[in-house]
């Protein structure tokens, strides 16, 4: 069993409208935009990161906004819902906030004994806020949500699968343990993790495969402390029979990727070097940062990319 994985690192989704995406995650959810850069493989498309003050692993939601992408098709082999942690007693505040901002499909439910507010993000992403009693992570409060109500980071993600056996076995190998099952959903927890410690498995044997598009998750990333730990995890996965990419430099972390038995794309990402490697903490996310290989495209990209504050200015 692996001991290096400490919980979630980030979740990356697809989007269509960069300004709308920026508005929703910074203004509606109150997260901080900690980085605006571009997709390494498609530099004419943003890669936007939102999280706490410094983009602590376990808090960061990221998006690729492809302007002409079709809407995603829900199904199996994907992340079904991304869940953020908020303080106990705060969901009334969020219900009012979501009503003001006309957030879609808002529903108050109970999940594993906790109050949870399900909703759809601006492009249809299935998300939720869940009240947790003991989350000590310090929230970002610079975008209008006070500390009594602000998002602490991720609580969990759910995986929608046609069969969960092999994926459950993989997660246990990655250091997760069975917690409980309710209403057909199996919960696994990473003990002593970074706060973003929970994976839920939902089995839907008669549901077809998901189609990637706006509003769907591209991959889910798990956190390791450094590159040495990442190489240990990579070797263990290779030895177990998984096809894993070599480490890839993503500027703010190193990443390896592999496809799970259930079809979900997993990433193992390092906590180092962090989002402050090329910007002062006080100014994270304010300027367009480009990978070195795309720096020569700066003038063209600045002219091409949609202004992120377009929605506020409209």
C-alpha cells in the first residue's frame, strides 16, 4: 500500500466561456484566482486555477475554457460531483447567495450524515457544498465571502462507474480505506490526509460512458509532497501493471497521469514548487503567465484570449 498520497491536489474541468467561468468561481463561490496561464498543448486556450490564498493542494479547481466545445454528456467513467467543504451552519447563507446569482439545480440534501447543498456551476458542472465540523483549513476571504461561510477547499469527489471493484482496489492501494456505504454509494477515506480526503464510488451498471465536454471533469489529481515521492508512486503503479506517463513539468507542480480501470483519468501531482514560483503571493493570478515554450506567443495570445473581467464590465 502506498503512503505517499495525501488526498486530492486539484480537479480539472472543461469549460466554454472564460469570463463566465472566472466570474462564477471568484464572485459566486468566492475563491481566489491563483493563476491564469494557458493549456500546455493548446496555448490559445486558458488554464485557470482557483483556490485559497496560495493555491494550497486540496483547494484548487482548474478549468480549460475551450470557446467552441460542446456540452459534456453525463455518464460513467467520470467524476460525477465535486464537493467543497464549508463550516457547519453556513448553507443558509449559500442558499441565499445562490438564489441571488441564479445558480441552477440547487438542492439541500443529506450526505453521509452531513447537510449538503448540491448545485450546478455556470457550465453545468455537478458540484456541492457540504458542512463539516472540523475543517481547520484557512479560507480565502478576499472575494466577498466572510470566514464564517467561506469554502475551505475540497471535501470529496464522487466517481461514477459501471463497476467499482477494480477502482476500489486501486484506491486502497493508494492508501484509501473503506469508511461506509449509504444509498448505494461507497465512501473511501485517506486517513491523516490534507483535508481533501474523501472519494465516493457510485455504481451505475446500466448507464453509458460519459462524453467529455463543457461542464465535465477532465481529470482528478492526487497530492504527493515532492518529486521523490512521486517517483516512488510511479514505480509502484508501473509494477502493478498501470501505464503511467513520465513526470511532466507543469510549472507549478510535476504531474504523472494514468487511466483507472473505471475510465477516470488520475493524476499524481507534487505539492512543489507552488503557485508563487513566478508571482508574489499578494498578486497571484493577476497577470498572464506563460510556459517558457509559449512565451514567444505572448503578443498574439494577449490579443486572442478573452478578457477575464468581460462579464463584470458588461
